[in-house]
């Protein structure tokens, strides 16, 4: 009787451990992004960001200048949860929700493409749900 009860529990623990290890494989990258949000300092992601990288809804080539401005507009997040991991051609797409403790269940949706080749973030999509106007300014007469 004990064996019948213990075996399923052991299998459950092994499967949960394997699942947690897979998610934690990208913990350093997401922790660095969370630190960047908290400190509003782009250098927090220096070791985990690819060169070049992109940000959705930002005019290509302006990411380096735009990111510090974006950070000033984002709130301070207290925690995060990796929602999903999807294998893509060049790496793994992580969908991550960042949370603000003071706003209850408010989840700020982001996604990141982490390259297989170097485990660095190639797409830093922190504006996934934001409305951003990327039109070039008109000339003033």
C-alpha cells in the first residue's frame, strides 16, 4: 500500500523539479530585466542583452536611445511570472508578466526572444501592450 502511494508522489516531485529547472534556465535574464525596471538603469541588462537587440514598437535603430526614456515611463515592478516558453527558429520566446504589489493583480505583459546561440535577449519587448506613436515628427515652418 505504501509503495502505491509513494511512487506517484515521487513521480510528481520529479516532474515538478524538472519543470522548475527549465523555467529557471532563463531566470538570470529576467532577473536582470526586473533589476533594470527597478533601478531605471539600462546597464543592469548589459550581460544579458544581445548586440544588436530590438524593442517592439520602437523605430529600428533607436533602441539604445529609446530604452532609457521607456524605463522612466514604466512603474516599479515587484515580481514577475514566466507565463510561457515557446521554441522558435533562433531561440526561445518567453512571455513574462511583471506585477506591481500595490495594484493587486495588475500584470504588465512583456515578451523576450532569448537566442539559443548565446542565451542573450535579442528582442526586449517591454512595450507589448503599450500604445506607442512611432511617427517621425513633421517639419516646422
